[in-house]
C-alpha cells in the first residue's frame, strides 16, 4: 500500500492447551496473522500471552487492517480462517 489510508487495529484472543510450547504456539499464530493480504505489514502483527489458567494459555493477537480495502471485521474473519487452517495443519 502506498499513500495515506485508514487502518484499524484488530485483536483476537485464543486459548491453546498447555501441552503446546509457548514459542511454537506464538510462531504458528504469528504465521497465521501474517497470511491474509488484508493484514498490514507495518505495524507488524504481534502475539503475546495474556492469561494462563486451567483451560490453557491464552494468546492475544494484534494486527492492523486497511479499512479502505474491506471491512475490518471481514479482515478479522480472514485471520480466523488462517488461524484454523494453521492450527489444524499443526495438529493442534
């Protein structure tokens, strides 16, 4: 993208079992967040741990989408699709 454009920061929270090492989970989630073309490369997506409880480790994925290209919520949906595919491919 070039020139001025509007962008929106989106976030997704996802809980993954404790059995998956945190570094592996972060790598997979970041790869999925970077997959859809709608996700801006600058600022780049981030993944951090936001909680740990009996259900697993909760990760917070933050990313930006260009709002002039499509609805930010549709962009978020594309990232959800990429997350499902990435986690299924990894056997998680």
